[in-house]
């Protein structure tokens, strides 16, 4: 049996935020929406004290690499459509195969 772990790093540019409180509200909202809608893990992993940038990591696990890739693309599109105070910047993805 094999599995694939899909990881996406999403950089958010928060040009409309004026405090860390605004940034954290936007990031928390996006993370909660992704967790509620998809069976995926998401967290802010970098740029924690920068009010203009946020880097989110999204992970999914699937028994099919194509399915993991589609899930990451769907989640990325979902995040892009839901942003209020930010715009989506750089996106990087990686698929990690596991043999069980």
C-alpha cells in the first residue's frame, strides 16, 4: 500500500492590514474555513511577526498522488477566493510518496 503527502506553501500579501491583530484575524479566518471545508491541515508557519506577509502550510494525505495534487489546487483556489485583506502571492507544492 502506498500513500502520498501533499504539501503547499502559500504566501499571502496583506497590504490592507495595519496591525498584527488584523493580520491574525485574516489568517485565523482562512485557516478555520479550510479546516471546516476540507479534510486538510493548515497553519501559519512563517512571517509570524510581519504584518504584511503570512506563509501558510497546507497538507493533505491521499492514496493517489493525482488526488492529492487536485486537493491542493482546490484548496489554493478556495483560499484565493476567500481573502478579504490579502492577495495570494507565491505558491509552492510538493508531493511526497510513502510506501507503507
